[in-house]
C-alpha cells in the first residue's frame, strides 16, 4: 500500500510500504478524508521530532476495517468514523493517517457527527484536541456544556484568529462566556467574526494593533492565547495583558516575556499519545488527562452536532498527492483561513 512518510530530514514522500499490523489495542481504519496540519512538516523538518520512515498525518475520517482483540470500543467493522492520531507517538511508525490503512486509537476514534460534511469532520482532530488541552486542562476552565458563566463578558485575546486553531479558540472562549478580541489579516475579518470574534484587528502594524487592543480591553485583559510563531505574538501579548497579571497560553512554544504572567505551553497530543515530545523532553501518557480529554471530546462532538462549534473552511484536494502538496503549502505559509482536506476514496 502507499503512505506519506518522512524519508529524510526536511523531506516527505509518497512511498510503497507494507500493510500495517493490527495492534491488539487499536482499530484498523481505511481513511476516506484526511486534513493537513503544520505538525506534518514540523515533524519532518525539526531534528528533535524527526523519525525516518514515519507515516505522517493526524486528522482523518474513515471506515473501520478490523478491531483489535483488546480494543475498548463499541465501533464495528464498516462504521464511518473521525478522529485523531498523534503521528509517530510511541515509536510506532505506522501510526499516521496519510496512508491507505493505519492503526487508530480505540478511544479517540468517534462516530461521524451527523450535521457536518465528511470533509469538515476530517478537520476536527488536532483542532479539538488542542482546545481541550488548552482550555480544560492547562487553563483549568470548567467544561462549558452546562452554561457559560466563567467569562462574564471579560476580554479574551486570541493572537492569530484566522489560523485553524484560532478559529476554534474563538469559539471555545465564547462558549465560556468571554468577549473575544483577536488579530488576523483584513481578508479574514469576516471569517473570524463568523466564528464569534467580537473585535478583530490587523496585526501587520504592531504599534497600531497594540493601541487598538488596549483601547478595546483597557487594563482588564487576563487571558492571551497565541496561535502564531514568531517574536511579535508574545511581545504584543505582554503589552496588552493587564498590569495586574494574567494567563498566557501558547500552542507554538513561545513563552510570555513577563514574569508576572502565568505562561503555559499546550501540546494537543498530550491527551492521547502514549508518549509525546515537548520542548521539555519526552513526556509519558497520563491516564487522568486521557480520561478528561475523552470526556471533553464527547462534549465537543455534541457541540459540533448542535451547531455551536463550526469547523474551519476547507479546500478539497484529491488523493494522498493532495495531502503531500498540502505539507509543502503549509511549510511555505501559503494557506490562509482554511484547512487542506484530501479525498482518498
Ligand atoms: N501545540 C499544539 O498542540 C498545536 C496544535 C495545533 C497547531 N499548533 C501550531 O499552531 C500554529 C498554527 O497552526 P494552525 O494549523 O492553527 O495554523 P494555520 O491554519 O495553518 O495558520 C494559517 C494562518 O496563519 C496566519 N499567519 C501566518 N503567519 C502569520 C504571522 N506572521 N502573523 C500572524 N498570523 C500569521 C495567517 O493569518 P492571516 O492570513 O489572517 O494573516 C493564516 O490564516 C502552527 O505553528 C502549529 O504548528 C500547535
């Protein structure tokens, strides 16, 4: 069969590989739609993450082919599913969904939501997992399904509202009752507003952006959420967070330069991977995180089915070739305000 693998540092290719074995604790899935994430190229290009001949790809929909003898699931062969795999975790090189078949987790593999299209369902995996880790584990927010009272209309700042992660972060912050202020390019202002952003500012002029955000939030901003790499995002957050301190979450491993601000780095895959690599080393699976992660995933799928969480826009491509090109497009930074989804069958 064929799969996209990282064949050398900085190079992913479509190659012929043996069929994966069915692990007893896994579900063998034939993927139907897969979505690209920056993790596809970051895992190929960064030396500390690179593993030779590793299957790539985290986000999928597909059909259940076979179920491992120890798998804990109510799914059956033939069921249509969506989910996430942390490509390469635990040293299993077949764990990656840019392939004709792959071993999915027995728990982070869910029936397809009914109210969104299958390509849209292929975009949920990394996005939802990252939000769960950020909001309900790292920030410790209560799950919002019983009513959103935490925010009480206070401001929550998302740097990079038009990233796939930012579009989800806006919606999860709104579900917790915050007033969301965000940044992106003007071409994406309508998009971020469609996901609930209350105010949006262009980040290209740093000083103007800082002044506009300060005029909006005063000295009341206690939460900043960073979805974009580089020096400007932490610098801007440090300027606009309240002088009384606050909390700063980054999904791109750039800490906040202020000592009076609580700074956390989120790793979405930390809810489901057996081991995962963070900037502080290799960390082990934690069963309490996994349980909370699963509970929050089920809640999130319920919110998707109620139309309260909308997936990002997507561009549809064909085959594993489409996903391979998606890796390059994300590496070059040429994708704005949408996911790349590829149809495999
Ligand atoms: N820690 C985790 O678990 C985790 C999970 C998911 C993603 N990530 C990381 O988070 C980042 C975002 O991933 P994603 O998939 O959400 O992104 P994405 O959808 O690929 O991001 C594309 C967007 O990035 C924005 N952008 C690009 N360069 C920018 C800059 N210099 N300043 C401000 N905005 C810029 C563009 O906004 P405009 O076109 O509007 O300017 C564009 O819409 C990546 O670095 C990814 O590796 C981490």
